[in-house]
C-alpha cells in the first residue's frame, strides 16, 4: 500500500477551493492541513497549479458484462472510467442474461472483484415476474446500490408494465428504486404516426418518437407511486423541461424521497446536433430540442436535479448504422464526462464546486455511500488530480472504450486528467494506466 502526500494543491471540496496538503496513508485520507510532515515513507506530489477533486461516482453505466462483451466489459470500461477521473460506478442489469436473480447479480460482483479498476456496485433488475426475487434484496440493502425498473423499452424481458408488479415493488422494496421513465404506449403511437408519413425514418425523428410527453407521463406515474408508498425513488436521465416540475429543490438532498439525475449528453448536445452526428447520439431517452437542454441546466444549478451521470452505453460502430429501427441507442461517455463538465466550467456555465457537488458529493448522499464522495479525513482516498491549463484532445488513439469510438472524437477540452487514485492507489498517471487490485465493492449506510 502506498502513502502519498499532495503538497500545496487546490482542493475542491464541500463548496470551497482551498490550497492544502492532503496526506493519504494506505487506502484512506489521513490528514488535510498545511505543512504536513508524515513520519512514514511516502511519495510527494507537487500540487502547485493543480486541483484535487474527489473521484467521480457515476450512478448509471452499462458495462455490458456478461453476454455483450463484444461491445464492452467491466475490465475495459473501468479502465476508461479511471482514465476520466471516475473512481466508482453503479452498473445496470440489462446484460445477457439480465441480473434478475440474486445469483446472477452476485456473479457480476465476482467478475468486478477480479477485473475492475474502479469501485463498483450493481443494480438488481426488475421484470414483470420476478418481484419475489427482487424483494430478497431487502436483506442486502447495505451491499447493493438499488433496484432498477425499466418503465420503457429495454433489452430482453426487462420492460416492466405490469401495474400490480410495480405497486408491489414500490410498496415493499426497502432499497432505492431507480427508474428509466418513458411511456411505451406513447412511444409506439408516435412511431406509427411518423412511420405512416415517412417509411424511412431519420435520426432527427428520434426525439419525436421518444417525445417529451412520453418521458413526462412515465416520470409522473413513477412519482405518484413513490408518493403513495413513501418509496425512495431516483429517476434517471431526466431529459425534458416538463419533468422538472415533478421535483422539489427546496429541501436538502438527504431529506428527499424522490431525486433526479441528469446526464452529460443531455446537458451538452441538442436536437441541432443530429445533422452532424446522426445515430452516434441516438439514445434513450432521446436528446431533444435546445429549450430542454437550457431548462436542464437551470434545474441542475438550482438543485431541482440532484446528480450528474453518464448512462455510458457502448455499441460497436456497426451497430449505430441505419435504418432507424436497427441503429442501437446509447453513447460511450464515461472516459470524458468530467472533461466535458470542465469544458462547461471554462465556458462559465458551472463552477468547479458545483461540478464536484453533482458528480461526487450528491451521488454519495443520494445513495448513502459509506466513506466516499468527499475529501475528508478518514474517507477512502478516491481522488483526481486535474490540470485546468492543459488541453486534452479526444482521438482514436486515446479512446479506451472497447467499442473504439466517441461522439466527442476530435473535441479539444481545456483541461486534463493528470492522475486518478482509487482507494489510495494510483491507477492512472500522465496518460498511462497503472493497473491495481485495489478497487472495492461499495457499501451503503441504510
């Protein structure tokens, strides 16, 4: 186990930026002060001109293992994650087979224990007919991030549209319930109308099919169930202005029973980008008109939206080609999410403190993650060193996703990820991975 002293580095933490020394002893942060002089041997990092952030915690990724490893694996995508400053992730159940039983869920944990470079947790999947199995997770509530309900299309047998099942899960589940909210009936109706007008659909039809109303109807229904049963609901990837009315920004996050996530691509792209990027930015829920993007920024900054995530969802380029019905939905984003937000910081749209709040602090608070998400004495040393004066260009040569592409290729970001530490171990340094077995299963204080 290494010991590391960050000397005179600008620490971005808990709504402040302060120049401090930070001493990491083994897995945890030992001391935060000025002029620290450790007794043990240590590696010193000169932090002058650099910033130290808590590692990003991404509460929604698709790393595709098991069953879809031609696109990605826990190993490959966790490498990309740490290269981008993401030190912990929560992964979705729509793999092959889907994680619809405790045994299948635990198999994913075993894979991650052997191969992941970042800390990990996995959602239990819900289907129309596995409620009994889902409710077994109540006894594992300190060991699992939550359960996931696809209230819209998904892979395999994971669209949950049986109302008695939904009522039972919302009534009896003691874990956080994360939902993908799009109304399937609305989507099918929109599709039939557009298809009748133009048999050859194009990328810009996607937000018309998976429309604002499709999102709102489903999110409103999920919210009504959560209020009826006092469930702990977290609605993923909010993409519309209309949905913001469903959330409360006047109470502290730790007191909220219904929370909301926004993803980096919905903050960055708009429907204007379909002409240039086409199916590369096809995703569910769809990237929509610019007015929605502007409203999402307002909702993020006034705390209507609680956390930022990626919904990292890699596909092969061959799977992103027309026709519309065959072009897969999803974008690979986890390597570049923090850089993307630092771009918006440089543009004056968001502060460093707010980026750290929404990508680290708030995620830890939302999910009640033990000893992570903050730069605090006694916490695990999940840390990222960034240089805000050094550019990073996204090229095919430095993309680490197994799928080998990014919708952000050729982008030049005005910052760089210099080092990433997971549980005190440096796993990424100056553009090179330093693979470690230090990643851990996250724990939750429920």
